[in-house]
């Protein structure tokens, strides 16, 4: 157990540093050794004083789920796969494609909520919402006016149907309508943007008031400070770089803020390969529980299906690389070498981490070998590697292009990891539920 004193506002605050915190201040070599040790020790709970002092929090009341930075709702999907009793209470998501996907996957409400509005009124509403076409920037008036009226009505209807607050910077605590916490367990999830943290991103960080995409984290602080009744559980997910040496100072400030609000925080880096999915995808999770309660992270489960078990044998020819494609890729000067990685991929029988461009003709594409030929992963295979059942994939692929599907998969969270995390909160047999999901990929 590692304990250190931190000074804030001239007061000593006792801070419990977990293994993952310590990793961030070690050298690269020490970090790698620490990661290996953590994998060996992963059958044990995260070390914390709170494990000894407090009882585990168990969700017993009906759940009202609030997903900030929702994407297509992998958190909701994992609760559904656990057969949990929950309500899609609110989401906050500004990407048009993600909102459509969320409705197709979870709500399936296609009523016309726009019937009393003119096209211009809908355009003004959508401009005010701050929706995005490119996952980065709000759409402008010229772009909206160029779209068909049916398309605009469809976007508007999806926003209403999903109870979507859209723009995190405009959300107020009253919009979340957190009430009757004696009757409901509120779970707020926040997978804030990783672009400025990720190894594939800009490394601009998440410092407060820095105006980076990753600094949207601090909008969550503002919202929580406004709350009359606080949600009982917070779940953060992001890339492991959120706690590396470049970002640990800001991360610790965030933890401290949550502690001041009354939360106990539990942090762990989890990998999808330890929860039944053949993808080497590590992500940092923080569980924050209001009050004097403990949380123990889930233990690993065996990886029973490898990458080749998830590949579909009958694929379209357009997924396979031609000799001309291969020769062109060999000349790339990019840091990532997809042709070199494929041999390691097939030997380990584990997929590398999916990105938003896994299916694109770029250095971050993922290749597999089938019948001595190289090919891209299909969209369906990518969603298998994110833990989505085949019938759910069929629901979402109808209204998405191939490019959008690859992006949605790479930008989400593996459901089986979330199932294990939520399973511990719900005190259910998540391992059997995960096996059921893997059987139906």
C-alpha cells in the first residue's frame, strides 16, 4: 500500500495512491515491470485503505443511467446484457452518427416529434443544440441548409427520442433531473474525449480551461457542483495515458475534487483480453462512489475465443489487399507498420487495439491473414471485438456507412469489461453473462 501526503488549500489531505498512480511516476522500464506485476496480481482487489474500512456498495434500487459522452451507449448495452433493471434516463452526445446508432440500438423510437416545426425552426434548434457531423466540430448553418428536410427531421427526432442533452458545455445540473435518490440509484458515466491524451492524438492534455477536447472533463465538475442531489455512482473510462506522467497532475486534481464532493475513488487499468475478448485494449476506469463505501474491481476470466474464432470465413473481395495495395503500403513512411504487425497479430491470435480508422487505408488499419491473403477486418468483426451481439449489430448497421461503423467501433468501450465492472456493483454472476455474450457474437 502506498500512502502520501498532499497539500491543498493549506490542509493536509490523506491520499491513497494505487498501483496505477505509482506507475505514472516511474521510469518507462519500471512502468513495464509494474504492468507485468499488476497482471499477475489482478486476481486481487485494488489496494486501498477503504477496502478495510468500508463495506462494498451494492446497487439495490432501480437504476437511472445517465451517459455523458455517450457514443452508441456501450454502458447501457452492458447493463442490458446483465439483465439489469435500468432506465435510459439521459444521454449527452453531439455526434449525429452516434445519436442515430444509440436510437437504433437501445430506444428504437421513430415517432415524428418534429411535425409541428418548419424546416427553418428545426435548423435553428439543431444549431442551438450544437450537433456534429465530423465528431469534432459543431455543424454550421450552411451545412444544415444543404441537407434535406427529411434528414433534418430524422436528426431532431433522434435527439428527442434518446433524451439527449447534446452539448456538455450547455448542460446544467437541473437538466439531469437527479431526484429521489432514496428511491433510485443514479449511475453517471463519462468517457470524455481522448484525442488530446492518446498516443494517436495530439498530446495537448486535459488541463482545466485549456480548451482542448479532453478538457471537457471539467464540464462534469461544473455539473456536479450544481447538483442538489448527487448521483451515487460515477464511472469514468479513458485511455491509460490519462494517468501517465503528462496527465497525472490533472487527474489527481480531478480525484481530489470528487473526494471533496464526498466520493471515494477506485482506479484500475483493465484489458479486454482479460474479460473474454480477443483484443489487446487497455483502458483506465475510475469508479467513484458517494459516501463511505468500497469497490473491488472484477477478477479476470479466461479467454476462450481467440481472434481466428471471431473471423467470418466468407468475406467480400473488397476487404482483401491486392499485390498493388501491398507494394504501396511497403513504401509508407508512417511510424505504424501494418504489414509487420499482421504476423504478430496472427501468431498471438489477438487483435491490436481497434481505432476509429481500423478499416481505412492508413497506418492504423488492422490486417489479418486468411487463406494466405491479407485483408481488413470487416465492420461486423470489429463490433464482435467490442463485445456486441450479432443481432444488435444488425440493428445499427442499417443506418450507417462502413466508414461510420468503423469509427463507432473504435470509439467505444468493450461491453464485457463494463459487464464485469457493473456486475460487481450489482452483485451478479457476470462471468456467466459474459460467456453468453461471447457465444452470441
